[in-house]
């Protein structure tokens, strides 16, 4: 099951919508930080999930690994709150401290 030809555009739209911020722990990536960001399918593609923006959320590499139980990336360190966005309409956004 491959990605759509416009996957790069969809991916960038997700990152922009989420302000280049992990929606689980709040780490910043892209032009605003150093975290590696991943678009995560809330409803997996293998279980009839789509590439629609409503089904995608921005996660940093560590939170994405935790979500998918990827022990090797998780060993690199804990990125904070361990929240599993799977099944949620949208993970809770971290509020900024002023």
C-alpha cells in the first residue's frame, strides 16, 4: 500500500496546521525547532484510514515511535508525556506557558 503522489504536500499541510509542533509532547520541529516530525495516521491506513487531514496529526519521532511501540527509537529517550493519540479524534494540544 503506497502513498499518494501528493503525499509531500499533504504532509506539509499537516505540519503547518499543527504549527510544526508535536501534538503529544509539544516539541517543535521544521523551521521552528530541531525535533524530527512525522505525520501520524490516527486511524491506520491498514484499517481503512485515509490520508485526509482530519485523520493525520503531527508527532515527533519519539512520540511516533512510542505510539507504534518501536522500542529502538524509544530507547533514545523519553520525550515527555506518554499519550497515545490512536483512536482519538485529535490529541490534546499542549498549552504554552507565558
